[in-house]
């Protein structure tokens, strides 16, 4: 297969998979409705998609209450309309843009509804977006699902690039709310400083 044919095959695959998103947006043969928690309109979807993408959704759909419901709908109280729409688009496309404004909500939803692939992607987006302005928020966010990977990345960023934040009011407020994580941050800082000092002041070997 030539390079041109290979490229065309990739674009054909993208077009083929985009039909799944069309099924969501145009509610093609939809057989279920998910309702957001902010009283926004319900979103038509497909039970089979919900069931294969999330074990939690599958369990919800298999309850007797859901089976006999005439409405054929479930309300997701912790997601707004925009967040729920973004979650469903991920179910149908398998992709999430780096500038998605619902990443935080999707990260928490992925943990609650057991969607590991989405949680992994959201974690990558959150790590790539780390800054002095959001690092404390992301550290706190990582503690909700006990995400050791995200927490370590955020703490490392704080220590290596924004260590002066520990002298700011925002860090004091953070410390009062989460003393356990604050202790982790300070211990990690001390370990790094100790390793640096040992490297800098290591006695030089004398040559005979």
C-alpha cells in the first residue's frame, strides 16, 4: 500500500467513526434519554452504548426500576447539560480535545462511573495544563479519586516551578483545608532539597 493510499485509509476511518457521533447528534434510533442535573433538556442516546462504555451505567440500566420505567430515562445529578453532552460525545467518538472546558467534571465523572480510558485522557490533559494558577486546584482534585499519578505530577510541578507559592495566602488556605496533602508537599520538598545538597556538596575524590 502506497503512502497516499495509507493516508486516505486513515481519513476514511475517521469519517467512518464520525458516523457514531452523528447517531448521537441526530438521535438516530435512540432508545434512551439521559437528563442533566441542571434542569437542562434530556439528551437522546442508546442504551447499548451506555452499557458498553460504563459498568456503572450498565448496572443502572439493568435495575428493575429502570426496566419498568415508562420514561426510559435516567437523571445524572452531578453533570450539567454541557458536561453530560461532552461525556456522551466522548462515548461515541473516543476523543477529547485538549481545550475541552469540561475536563474537570469529566475527570470526576470518569471516576464515579468507572470509565478508565476517559480518566486517563483527562489526567493527561490536566497534567499538560498545569500552571501556577491551577496547580493547587489540581492537587486537590487528585485527592478526590485518590489519583497518585496526577497528585505526584502536580506536586512535582509545584516544587520545581512554583515553590514560592508556599509563602502565599492561597497555599495557607489550601493547608488549612488539606493538612495531609500539605504535609506530603513539604516532605517531597525536603527530599528534593536534601538530594540537591548532597549532590552539590559531595566531597571530591583526590587524585594521588
